[in-house]
C-alpha cells in the first residue's frame, strides 16, 4: 500500500515541490485546489504541469469545513501537509479580517476534521519567520518568544498554537516548521527575489530597461525551497512530533541578491537599479535570522544549496522560460509589488 498524503496549497511553490518529493517516495498524492485553479490549469496550475496526471486534485475551499470533512473521509490520509495560507500583506481592513479568519479557521477545520475522521493521520503546519516579527533577539530559534507585527504573522502564531494544542491535548502527531524565506524558480513574481531575477533576464534580452526596487538594504535569511520541503517530510518521520526552525542561518541584503543575479548575466546591477520610495515597507523590523541547529541535529537536515547557487538556478530557470516553444503562461510581467 502506498502511503496517502493530502496537501493544501498544492499549486504553490512549496506544494508542487512537496508533491514531487512524495511521488518520488512512492506516495499517493492528493491535493486541495481552488475551483478557479481547475478552470485555468494553464496559468494557475503551471507548477504542476509535469505531474498533473500523477496526482489527485480535489476542489474545495478551505473555509468550508464540510468540504474538508468530505475529502478527509473519502481519502483517509496518512499524512496531511497544511501549506495553504493567505500571505498577502495588505493594510485594508477587509483583507485584515479575512486573512486572519481564513488562516486560523482553515488550520482549525483541518485539525478538527482529522481528529474526527482520520485520528492517526500525521499533520504538518507551515509556520513562518513572520511569527517572530519584531524579534527580541537574533538569531531566532524554537525558544525565541513570538512577537508578530503583521496580521499574517499573528495568524501563523495562532495556527502554530492550535497545532501544539492538538499535539498536547489529543496526542496528535502534529508538527510545525517555522520557515524562513525560501526561494526557487517557482517563487511568485510578488517576491523580491523573483522580481529581481525576472527583471535581470528581461534586461539581458532587451525587453526591459531598468528595475525599480524599494529598500536595497533590507536583509533576509534566504534558503532553497526544495530543501525546506524536504525538512517537512523529515519532521513527519521523526520519532516524535515537534516544532523546528528551518533557515539557512545567514542573511543577505536585497542589494547582494540583485548584484549576484545580474552578475550571472554579466550585467552590473548598479547601472539598472532605480529606487522607488513607494516600494519601501512602512516598518522594517530587526533582521530575522534563523538558527536551524535543532533541525540539523534532530532531523539530520541540511541545506543543499548556497546563496549563490540558489540565485544561479533561478537565473538559469528564468532564461529557459524564453526558449522557443515554451508556453507564454510561464511568463508574467513582474508587477511592482512591495
Ligand atoms: P517577505 O517580505 O519576507 O515576504 O519577502 P519579499 O521578497 O516580498 O521582500 C523581501 C524584502 O525585500 C523586504 O524587506 C522588502 O522591503 C524588500 N524589497 C525591496 N524592494 C522590493 C520590491 O520591489 N518588492 C518586494 N516584494 N520587496 C522589496
């Protein structure tokens, strides 16, 4: 019998890498996708094109507990990976209310449905370095108090506490990864890394003249997405469930990232950079840097790619999108996200 996994957020960067990893390990892979994704597979499921015929997709909305119950009863998963979350940082009241509600409720609904209908299913929850927010020390580890300063961060802290509660109260095999930024060629264009890489390649090909960015001195702890997905699987196969910080342990500035990306294309970033003050964030907190020692010692996890190797792979992946015969759906013009 193949182990059965259920993934939320299947179509995203992490979901698609996780589905590939689990297929390689012989799993039967099920995922929850939105109706709008099924109606536009070319764009919305582009990360899954290579494996579409190998995975089972279920259309549901995570804010509908009944549809989740139905899926869980039908497939009776052995492992559930909850990656989906609204992460869009917005300052509108409406978004604030729905981001908090959706993120917390979806985690709660899944846990409650599993407890009722698949109590031996293991559960993984993707937390975020945003939970440390305005961190009180650096680097952060599993003992660092949370101090979120965004609605997204608050929703992740609430999800994390729900997972912990199900583990402690009901003996669930439930664990959380506190994941720092992790990048790849499947990263969305709204993130600065993909924006830089796609702009650099477009500049190289004469399709764009400059790249507009916000704070170049902002620093992040950037890792390689497939490594982070591997950490999720390792957590689910540890002797006992626990929570782990997954990070590279080093930080780099946006400028360092951009200089390296442009250098891979023999371009000088400083010649093409334009600073747009509108792209600055209102509050940039103390630098978030994770300490992944616990995952390294307990899970034998370790990153496989250096900062420069990640950038190189992203640049090479972006260039491939322009090869003749590639679907234009792979290419979106980067917007000015911040
Ligand atoms: P996240 O904020 O950690 O989720 O990741 P992002 O990739 O969106 O942003 C990383 C950092 O890049 C932040 O500190 C931003 O302020 C900074 N940054 C500078 N210019 C830009 C830009 O044009 N777009 C985005 N998204 N971030 C930018």
